[in-house]
């Protein structure tokens, strides 16, 4: 016979309005208020983890994109620096 996972009970303080909303939502779904709260907590935590992973992936892609952009722009930055130095020399010679 399979063993059941240990269940822990917690107390949660919520407003009366939220309690009514939870009970109404649970009745609509034909599940207990306890089951609804458990599902909402699990779904919320899972969504938070997925959102964090998605954000981390977007940051990695942005960093990669920026790194590639820096590598591509280095020669043009060097050219710009050379042009600036040449312009300074020309302006310095004209004064």
C-alpha cells in the first residue's frame, strides 16, 4: 500500500471578503475551499518560478546580444577614435 505524503496544517489570516470570494470560487469549481487554496498556492508558486526562469533567460539572451554588438562595434569605435584624434590634430594645427 502506498504511503501518503505528510500533510501539514497552517493557519492563515485573511479578510472576511477574501474568505467569501474563496468559498464562492470553490463552490463554482465544486471543490473544498481548502483544495482551492492549495491549488492557488501551488499554481502561484509554479508561475513565479517559471516567470523568474523566463526573466533569467531573457537577461542571458540580452547579454549575449549586447556582447555580440560590442564585438561588432569595436572596429567602428576604433575608427571613430582615430578620426577624433585626426580632427584634434587638424584643429590644433589651425589655431
